[in-house]
């Protein structure tokens, strides 16, 4: 009960008191809950002690306990230990498979995620939306189009409505593999969309240099009343810069101000870059001056904007740059001369 309500430290205290006052072993549900509490608290030492207890108590083959241990080791960054626990389990639930597949995906070992998914498909355990999303993310990172197609075909064969999270990752896979039209067809077929659906498609257009399409979809998203996030803003600003479409860029800037995104670091950097590419250095400088806490990226973007126009030497005396970046100013001026 304590663990379910977020009282993880209290759960551990009660567990210790139970062990000290009773000769009985706690059941598998209690042990699994305590392991989850350790996972949330980041208690590496306690978690490994619990693993020792699990082995002594003969609970190492219980699917609930085993899955909790796989999750614990995965989130501690000890994926090899997680895999050992996983391999030792004679029974694995869909949650067990999801946990190990997601664990490998999070540390960038997408190839292993795909191998495990293929192993899972040979069992009686069907993949849920979390497994499908995780494996599609692996396909997207690897640019593995065929893998994405196979999972898409599997979902269609199941004959059920595709979950929005799965659709979003599938769109991402297609656009990152250069199949932008396929991604758009899937986007248009979605009965239910969320902000991530729109942002993924806009970013996909931008990443594949379909800049006019990105701007058009952004305008439609805004017109339909969706709350646009910083990812959509930065993507469409990149497209505006590529097309040197300064008026559309100013419209996006106005939206960012209304949506309280104009002080977001990523949006500021995109605004500076967009205005610089559109030869609107005064606007770029205004965006730069919105904040006094400039990052390396914002300073470099502003410097590159001046350098691109060939007037860094005359302008940088008005540009207040932290001392840590002054060498970059000099270097950019030398390259620009």
C-alpha cells in the first residue's frame, strides 16, 4: 500500500521491521513492491541485498519479482545484470519483455532490442503498445525501414485500432527513413491525434527539407487550436530559415510570444538562426537580447549570423559576449575576413 501511494521510504522501513519481527518470509507481491520502491529511490545497495534475499527465499522464478528486478537493474544502468535475471526466468510476461526491450533501447542498444522483439514473437506472449513503441523507436534510431514495415504489418494484421503512441513512433520511423509521404498518409489516417502526432510530422517534413509542407502543417495545427510546443516551433523556424521566409518566421515568433515560448532556450536559438538566415540581423539580435543568461549555442548562433553577413568585425563591439566566448568571436572574425 505504501509503495502504491509513493511512500517508498516508508515501504522499506515496514519491510525491515517485518523481517526483524517475523520468522515468516514475505510473499512475492510484497517483495516485488519493495524492489519497486528501491528502484524509485535509486537504492542500489538495498536492491542488490533484496536480490540476495530473493535467491535465498526461492522467489527467483516468480514473474512479478523477476520483472521488478529486471526493471531495477535496467534503471540502475546495469543492463547485463538485468539480462541475467531475465534469462533465468522460466516464465515471462509481456511486462517482463517490455522492461528488458525498453532497457536496451534507453542505453542506445537498439539492435539488441530488435533481437529480443524477434525472440518475443516466437513465444505465446503478444507485444503490447509499450513493446511496439519501444521497438519502433529502435527501428527509427537505426534507420531500419524494413523493421518498421514489419511491425506496421503486424499491427494491421491484428485488426485493432492502432494506439496513438504506436502511430506516432511509426510516423517517426517512416520520416526518418525518408518515407515522408507514407508518414503523412499514416498521419492523415489517424482517428485520434495528439500534440506529438503533429510535432512529429512537422519535424519529419523539416528533417527531409519539405519546408513548405512543414510551414503549411504548422499553420493548420495553429488554426485548429492545438497548443503548439517548443518542438513544433523550432522545427518550423528551421524551415522558415531554410526558405528565407522571414514574414512566416515573424508569425511563428508572434505565436511563440503568445504561447510563452519566446524565452525558451531552444526557441530563442531557432529564432536567432532563422532571422540570421533571412538577413534580418536586427531581429536576430532582439531575440538574442531577450535573455541575459546566454548559452554557448545562442552565442555561437549570433556570432555565425554576423559572420555570415560579413560584418562581424563592425558589429561585435556592440555584442556583449561572456569572456568565455571571446576567443570564438575572434576566430569567427578571422574566418570571415
